[in-house]
C-alpha cells in the first residue's frame, strides 16, 4: 500500500460519511443496523462541544486525504512534506467545522420543556372541514413553526373550513376543538400535575 492509496482512502471515507451525515440531517436514514441522522453533536462537556466530534473527524479525513492525494501526485514533493501539509489542512478543516458548530449551530439549541409543546389553548384555523362526528385538520403555529394536526369537534358538530378554533384537549394525535365564536362559556380543562 502506498501513500496515494492511503490518502485516497481517507478522502473517500471522509466524503462518504460527510454525505451520509448531511443526508441524515434532513431525515432519519435507516441502513440495516446503522442509524444516520438525528444524532448528537459530539460529546458535550459543561455546555461545550468536544473538539473531537464526528463531524470534525469527517472533515479532517476528507481534507487530509484530498490534499495528501493531490500533493502526492506531484512527484517533486517529499513524503514528509506532503504528510505535514495534509495533516495541517485536515486540522484547519476540523477546527473550522468545530468553530461553526460552537458559534453558529449550538447557540440556537435548547431543550424543549413539556409546556413548549402543550396543545391545550392553541388557537388554530380549520384547513380541512371537521365533519359531524368525524375528523378534519387544523393548522396552527407552535414554537415558531407552522404545524397541522387531525381535529375533531368536541361536541361532534360540523366545523367549516377556515373557522378559527381553540384546542381544548389533545389525545392520541387528535386535537379536540371548539369554534372560537362559541367560547364564552368554555373553560379549557387543566392537566393534573
């Protein structure tokens, strides 16, 4: 095995895992017993991300391998010089990825509390008619994102599309709602604590 093969292998492994982690960020990929996506970013120590995280390792491998392969193809450079430049480029790439995680992505992360996803009391708009004793769909905003959910009328009556409703309870993926115009005498039930 020569240096070109080692560099090319490092580049390929880093690139493949970088692409898999990028694709896994948009959805949960399940490849046999390997799960990609929706994972944790490195190991947190006191609110910090370790410099030795999987994303930094992938960047290091990709840049180390790519730069090493390209420089090793130039026969005028000595093996130790190529190795030194490849390691330096890999370290720069890994540091850049770690800095991006720490300065851009992690400050926006927070742990969701149960009250952040509480559906009771949410005002929504009916996007698909809630049929009498049947199911429809509502659109609402929760935590700054637009969402939808199946909905049923609490009293079993028809609720027309585009009506504003209040979610009274949420059970098994279904929001039980009442039209906003009928809310003079309604108390939103409280969950026992």
